[in-house]
């Protein structure tokens, strides 16, 4: 998937559109802890790696910002488990 992912920091959201369909990762920020609350990719565009790219972009941003990550959404928790290179960010 090569769609551009935008970080809407005011809305605490990473967002992209694929075939006109909005896909998002929502988070909260408390001090230096990003809590990923939702990763939403509608089924119309599912199965293309969009959710994975949203999580990766969020975690790369957390690393740059020196945030820790609480993957409260089940998808992000599983994703982090499968990508040990991001375990240093886990709360």
C-alpha cells in the first residue's frame, strides 16, 4: 500500500484515504504516552496492509517524539507483538 498517511496531531489521528475510503488510527496522548485506541479500516479496502501501515507510521512518530506506546486497540497490540523492533516503545 502506498497511500500517503497524514498525522493530524490536533485530532490525535493518523489518516489516509484509499479508493476514496477514509482509514484512521486514533490515539490519546497523556504526557509522553500515546495510547492507540482504534485502528479502523473499512472492509471495502481491507486486506491491503493499510492498518499495518497506520500502526507503523504511528509508532515511528512515537519514536521521533520520544513517546511510549500503550497499544490499547487489539490490532495494534498484536502488531507490536509481531514486530519486536518496536518493543522498546511499549509501556
